C-alpha cells in the first residue's frame, strides 16, 4: 500500500498545474449632476455629425524593412554530429526548398564550440566569415564587432516573430543587460539544471520510515533528509560495493547557479556579480554541510556521478537535462532502477530552473546576409522544426506549440532564469568552480564567495 501511495504521489507531482487569476471589475464612473433648474428652449436643428479621428499607431522602427535577402547564400558553422547532424541537414534542405527568397543555407561541421570560436576570430582578422555560428561567446564577439544584435529582427514588422508563442525563459537567455539589452543570439538548444533521483531507492527509504515524505523532495530540508538517510541505508539493488551517497556535488558554475536560484537568489544584478549575497552564501553552506556530515560527496571523475547513479550507489545527482540520455544508458547498463528528472528542491514558492545552452549567433557581414541568416533561424524556431530538432537533439523546444504534454520540468520553462550573457563569463565560470570546490572541502563559504565576487567583478570591469 505504501509503495502504491508513493507512486501515486510521484505521478501527481509530475502533473501540470494551472493558476487561476481573477481580474477586478472596473468601477462605474458616476454621471455628473447639475444643480441648476433647466429652462425650456427652442428645438435646435439636428447637429451635424463630426467624424472622430482614428488614433494612429506609433510605427515600429524597421531598419531591415527594405532589405532584400533574395539569392543570398548563408554559411552556418556548427558542431553537430551523427543523429543531430542528420536532423539539422534535413531541416536545412527543407528550408532551401521552401523559402520563397531563394536563400541557400550551407551547413558546415567545424569541431566543438571552442574550435568554432577560434576559427571565427581568425576569420575576423581577414578572411571569409560565416553568417551563423553555434556559440557560447556572443557577448565577447559583440565587443569585437563580430556579432549582430538581432533584437531589431525579432521586432521587425517585416521579418519578426510573435514573441508570446515562445518560452520567455528560453528566448531571453541571449539578452545581455550588461551590454545595454542587446540580443546576442537565438537558442539553438536549451536544457536545464535538474535533479536525477533513483525512485526505487527513495521508495525503500520511505517504506522503512527513514524519510517523512513520499515522492521526490520539494524543499531543501527534504533533500537533506533524503540524502542523509541514503548514506545510512544502501540501495538493495546496487551492483557495486561502493559506499552509498545521498548526493554527489558537481562543482560547475551552472550547478551552483541553480542552487542559488533554489534559495531565492541570483548571481548577477544586471551590473555586477553578487556571489556574496545572503542567498548564495546559504546555498554554498548547504552544500558544504551535506559533504561535511557524510550525506554527500564530490564528483571525483568526469561522468563519475552518472556511473555511480547507474550502479545504484548515489541516490541523487544534479546536472543538465540534456544528459538524460546518458543517465538512461548508465542505468540500463547498471542497476536498472526506476529514475526520473525533477526540478531542484527549493525554499522559494515555486521551483526555478537554470536554463542554458548554445546559441545561433548571427555573424553575417551585410544587411542582406543578416536577414537571410535570420530567415533560416526563424524557420528553425517554428513548431514543426522545433519538434523535429528537439526529438533528435534532446534539447527543449523554444516554441510552445512544439512541446508535447508538460511535465514537472517543462511546465517551468516560461519562467526559467539563466546565467548572465556577459563578456568573459567562460573565465568567470572557472573561478566559480574553483570556489565551490574549496567550499565543499571545508573553506568558509562567506569569505570564499566574497573573494569570488571581487575577482569576478574585477574581470568584468576590464570590459566596461
């Protein structure tokens, strides 16, 4: 009976929720009253009708309105291989056949995103530049005059999109407040930081009264309770003799940012980094205490958390939702337990996702090629292509109409947060990771995060 109740709880937690908002009715304005006594007057001639002028809408600036993209060739540098490359090639082929402007897109595999970035910077020094690149470095390239602000294209009456049809939490990840609100790309793929949980092990903990809740943890207190209980009672289906762990701490920047969001904070206020804010200190202290108390441990090798999770010796991990396919393989080849992805536990009213991923950065050198590049990006962002690309790549679709039945994670995409689109962030990510490693090894969270804040903002100041 407890196992049945447990499973029913998990199903209910994964169901969609709706919010009912009631709008107040406008108050009626009382008609004015007159205190004078009306006097009889001759019947006037019928009044002559006066036309009421129609308000004129303020035109939306459209700097690309008169640009003709006809006949342009668009070169697209990417890192897609295997099934992803096949899916993207099919989308490119369909666009080339269907678009009425004769625009032709040529996709080209250029290695990893670091390889693409290096090749593009070299081309900026003299050479033929591509029109779209897959990138994480839009802010850095923008300062080199190597990336286009595509906000005017999104808003263009001629070429734009219906923004409400897209998940705002995904669409706006490329907007850089630090650089004045410029939009440095369009999501090529977005994933989120999520929690992976061994549901069979969790059920065993509940059935033996070692935890006080059924289903995945909703709060940070429940997460600690679960992790510490798992460290005391191994999973019955484990296939390894390793000591059990309730959680393995990944020290990368995106994981730490997700925990800060879960504690109600942010890591950037639009102008500077705020790692020394109370919420960030609380998140770091929470992680340190889990490790100190033997309930969690660090990830000791690349993909080590996936391997232990698959073997049934780690109850929960956090990582990218994109990695679900690799977790599935690890579990299938390991303990074959039931597992699922969930939002991180939180102290906020609702969970908050940290969403991230590579972007399509427009690098075309002329307005005609900019519009041509945007036409392909816009096509890729439409529901049919988004559904096709999501199925092949494992990324969340950006367009709402491309998503199937919502679950506990995807229902939060509209309100997701993201790490800042600022120049130098790749270097700052390394500073974050080093700081978190020190904290879970026993360093004082407040002092460590204060030093991190000073270092990160000093680096950012070099770009002002």
